[in-house]
C-alpha cells in the first residue's frame, strides 16, 4: 500500500478497521516509550489486523513483542481519549522537523492540503486523517504477531524500516478463533508440508525462487504432466519442445522487452555480439512454430502446446515456496485461429479448465476478468481500438459461457485482456491459477498470416491459455487444498507394506509389494526394525493412503490387513481384491480411499 493509498483508505474504514488503526497508534505509543528516538512512517489497518513501519536504533527480536504488548495494554487500561485537531501545514512541518520525524515531513510535503489532520492519545501525537475510536479503552484484545523488514514507500532504493504486524479484535473469543484459524492454516501451508512430506526444497546454494523437486514431489508432478498432456491430446493440441533461451530481438519484436522488461533477466552477451535472454514467456517461440509453414484456413485452429519452462525476475520479497518462483514450467498453449473461431475457441478453453478442476476435485474458485489500466501506457500496449475490440470479445464470451465473474483493472497482460481463475491460498490471499487470454497484438507484431477461403492472406487471432498454470503454483495449491493428503491417483506413495515382524514377515511383504508394483501401484515396504504401531503412525504422518499390515495370518491367506491414513481399519482383504479396488479408485480419480459401505471403524 502506498502512503497516499493508506491515507485515503483510512477514510473508508469499517468499525473493526478503525479500532485496528487505533491499535496501531497505541503500538507506536508503546514503541516510543521504549525507543524515544523512534522515527515513524505509516501505520494502517490491514486485512486481519494492522502494522506500523518505523526506524529504530536496533533490530527488534520476537522477545520485544510481549514487552510492547504489555505497554499497549497499559495505554488501553488508561483509556486516553483520541483527540483530533487540524494544523496548518507549516506548523505540522515545523513540529515533525523539530521532533526528527523525516518520514512524516516527507508525507506532508507530498500533500497538497493547506491543513493536515493530527491525532493525539496520551503522550503520543501522530499525523493522521483518522478516523479513530473515542478512546484507547475502546480497543479490544490485541496481539502482536511478528516483525518484518519493509522499505520506505516500498522502494528498494530507500530506507529499510521495521514493520510490526499486530491483530486486534472486538472480543477475546474472536481473537482466539483467529489465532486458531492461523494455526490450522499453518498446518496446510505448502511450504511446511513440502518439507515434511519431502516434496520439494529451496536451496540457498541454488538460489531464491529456484525450487528443487524431490523424488516424491517429482512423482506428483509427473502424474500431473501425464494427466494434462493426455487431456490436451484428446482436445487436439499439438505438443512441441522449444528452448528456454532466445535472441533478445525476438522479445523486442513481441513487445516483452518494452512492456515486460521488469520481469526479465538481463541479456547475456555472446562473443559474436549476439544477445540472448532467458524467456519470460513461451509465446514468441510458439509463434515461430506457427510460422514455419504457410497456414491455410482449413487447418485452423492450430493449438500449439508445451510444458514450457520460463524465467521471471520476481522481487525477492514476493517469492513464496512454490507459488511464486523465478524458474517455472507453464502448462502453456497458444491457439491460432480465425476471428470467427476466436469466441468458440475461448469458450472451449474455459470448458477444458472447468473439466480439470472437476477432475482435481476443486470446488472453490472464481473468475476474474482482468482488464488494462487505460492510464498506464507503459505496462499496456497503447492501442485503444485493440483493447476495445478484445475486451468486448471477452465480455461476449463470458456472457455466452454464463459464468459469474468480477473485474479487475490493471491485471491484463500487456498484449490483451484475460480471464483468470482465482483461488485462495491458506493465508487467504488470492492467486491466479488458470488463465485464458485474447490477443490481437502479437499476431500483428509478428505479421502472422493464414490463407483464407478467398485465397488472400488474413491475420489470425491468438488465444493464450494456461490450463493447470505453472506446475509450481499448481503444486502449491494442490498441497494446501488437500493438506498434503493427495487423492489416490496423485499420491506419490500409494501404499506402504508393513511386516509385523521384519524378520518373520519381511519376505511376504516384499512379495506383496512386488505384485502391487507389477499392477502399476506405487508401493514401499517399511522393513525398519521398529514396532508396527510406530510404522503405522509414520505412514499416517506421511499421509500415505494405505497401510498394508502383514503377519502370519495374512501370509497364510494371501491377504493384507488394510488401514487407511484416517486410521480407519478395513480388516483383511485378499491381495488380488485390494489391487482391483485400488486401481479402480485411482482410475476414477476418486477423493475416497475405499467404498464407504465396506469400511468399519478402527
Ligand atoms: C498463458 N503468455 C501467457 C501464456 O500463454 C502467460 O504467460 N500468461 S501469464 O503471464 O499470466 O502466466 C501464466 C500463469 O503462470 C499465471 O496465470 C500464473 O498462474 C503462473 N505464474 C505467473 N508467474 C508465476 C510465478 N512467478 N511463479 C509461479 N507461477 C507463476
Ligand atoms: Zn502466451
């Protein structure tokens, strides 16, 4: 949030936000008592709480937070009124200069107003538009959550400040429930589960935002790749392989270098003088594939697809596990079609995405129509007619699809508007998974053609489409959505065979595992010299769907004692029956691990 946005947002605060904003002032008051030389920047209410940015003589530690909290409680108990006044600009400038508050001075200098708002509570005075609660006693239970670094005005070239995040609620019960929700969310956090379940890692030696997929995560990824390639083949997509590098000129022609520059790595200069870049998008490569021969209207639409690896220079502060990375592989496709085919193709792409979500068992997602910001000529191609035409086309497609959606200004691609499919991550933040985009720009810039029925050259339209998004972001979402307990068809290890005694039943366990593997199931044998119960518990923690316990009885009857990761006990099942049942559940991509009627409580 920019300083100006913060100042404007405060006017529209809800009662809860207003109270949180007051809590931010009380937090600043407490910090000032501890550090009389603290310099304050901004302190808005945000979703779920508030923060204040400040410059302090030393870095804060987690141990500082309870101390600050304690002082906040004292101020709340003292019930100081919040007193509002309006000062002439000059008076305010002088006051904040005299009190060594350069950030406040800079904010005032950027304000056009002749007068500024001042709020005072007890010993603390702040530049502020309000509104606030009447007095500090009206502030509900507060908790300080964490300290983070934040650049002044979000600008990496300016002072690094310390930001304390806090939360405040009307009642203790609200606060407790919120903290509980956070705890629950933490358990689903893909960064934590990615580590616990050995799915992926980030190595400092490799670099930030450059994830490494561990064997189990790689297995899930391969299954997703096979799933999506198969689905695309059925929809007539043609798969290609293209390199991750290209000449810089290619991206000058496409417009990426001009409009997408901030997300691109600096070019590499070759001895020949040629400049190469890591690609931030796959479109220009697919355009070359389209162009490798003359196309007739008869072969359109041409859908060129690739699991295309690409690189984006995301800001380090924005990187997060697998969901925002710098090296990623997109389930990408570019559909080249006639203008008449554009709407049907767009709709087909959306329908295919709906099919994917159904197969995955995702129920909560929403459609976002992402439009350009007409005032931002740097980020978006400056071509009024193109934007009008493509936005109208998109709206028409949405109308025909009859799906609910909301609009977002400024989230379009530089070359055209998009329909984005949004999901919420565990932290409640919205993220784009799938996307379908209409593009009249790149066909123009690359002078693309097809020969029409009239024998004349015509310009095709492009539909860019990301089905399951990047495998990285999709995996992050999958992990959080299932809290790591993947449905059978995606589970990296589907069953673990557990011999009651590793000495006596180890051989039988191996035979069972061998038969299951032969049938195409992913199976491990836990032959550690451990108690059976410990092995069952470990497998449950690893969220492995089935634990197949084997002892004398099972060996004699050619069976396994089946236990689910939920701890449900199914009793003895013939090995052949288990294989048949598991294969069927996987083939159906069922979310269940066993037909309900056949299971019994543990
Ligand atoms: C769909 N040219 C199009 C393509 O043809 C394109 O690249 N669109 S995109 O820029 O919107 O990116 C496609 C998808 O990649 C996004 O919808 C998002 O789900 C995913 N994505 C984008 N940036 C990142 C990132 N830094 N980390 C992980 N996934 C990302
Ligand atoms: Zn594209």
